[in-house]
C-alpha cells in the first residue's frame, strides 16, 4: 500500500509539473479566468454523472463544520489557486514559477502549526528563513539590489500566492470529517471553485474565442492536473500525511525545469540553481525534526 502511494505521488507531481508548461505555452491564447472555469466545468461534466446519486444522499449528512471545511477547500484549491497560477505565467517564466513550488512545504509547515496544532522549533524557523532567501534570490534574478522592487514582479508574487493557497488546501484536507469519497470531494471542491471564480470572470469580461491549442491545453489541465492529480493528491495525503506529502513537492522543480527546457526552450540561470539550493536546504531543516521523530518510533 505504501509503495502504491509513492507511485501515485510521483505521477501526480509529474502531471502538475506539466501543467505549468502547458499554461505558459498558451498564455497568449486564452484568458486565465476562462481557462480556470473551463477546467472546472470539464471535471464536473466527467464526474457528476457518476457521483450525483450518492452525493444527494451524503449532502444530507453534512454538518455545519463539514460545509465550512469544504467551502474553505473550494476557496483555497478549487478556483482562485488555479487562476493565480495561469495568470502568473503571463508575467514570469515557467521555470521560475515551477521553482517557487518548493515553497509549498514551508507554507504547509507554517499553516500546520495553527490549524493542526503542530509546534514549530527554532530549526524549523531557520529553515523557513533560508527557504524564503532562496525564493528572493530567484525573484530578484540574482540581483539582491532588486529586492526592493520585487513588488513589481507580479508573476512571481502570483506564483507564491498560488502556492500559499495550495498549502492551505493540503492542510485543510487533514481537517475533513465528511463522508465524501475522492470523486465526490472533487465535485464539491470544483463547485465551490466555480462560485469563487464568478467575481474574477466579471472583472475579466467576455473572452475572445480561444484557439484549438488553448482548448487542448484546458482539456489536458482539467483531466491531468485537476481530475487525476487532485484525486492522486487526496489519496496520497490520506495515506502519507500532509507534511510528508508536502515535502516531496520539491521534486517538481527538477521535473519542471527539464520539461521547460525541452518544450519551451527556457533554460535556468545560475540564480535558479542558487535559489533552489537555498529552498531545499530550508525544506531539509524544517522537516529534519519530524523525520527524526518518526524514525525514533
């Protein structure tokens, strides 16, 4: 069972890495809000025929707390997280965006303390500081004098915001007490995601007609990085835990950099390697205590 969980985890990470490449490739062909809503609608169209009957029964069993957690999951992981990811890639490269994925374990660590009651020690705080130093190195493209102007780098900030929301989604999964299975959960999360995307669509306005390439990208993103990957992630978090699953997300930059070089001809600079080295060092420090504790049991 544990071996299966790790295989599912690797496949999930690869699907997500590919999504950053696809989103960057079609950034000029489709609006991010339209793409996000399209992804949600495709997933709902696939899953609703198989889940509607059982959902009607289980919805009656949901308590107020269950609805609160599910709504929070829809907000953090159902729509806005996806939209920020696609919008951010209008302003930053896929390589940079994917490297920021390594900040997710740090965000998960910070959120697990207040939400799950986990304590953060000095070593873990040091890891947080080192990881954010790596993030700053990438965002400033190695020029520390540019740090004061980081607010101008909208794409990097959107990528970070997307990762913070994904970390919240991961931690919230551990707070679930509802009876929904994984397909039913994805339907509810996508449904809430659509609701939270309505203001975005209103601001974005009527989209131009998307190209065939853009439609194929939305289809891949819906089935690969949303339907299959969300199902895989829910499976993995349930069996391996949020913290352990979250730490493995630093494998995605390696996958993404290779994919970006192959498909987008985006080659990393020295500051990418320096930044990812700092981020991984921070992740290692932050997870050391948890690893030591688990190995001593």
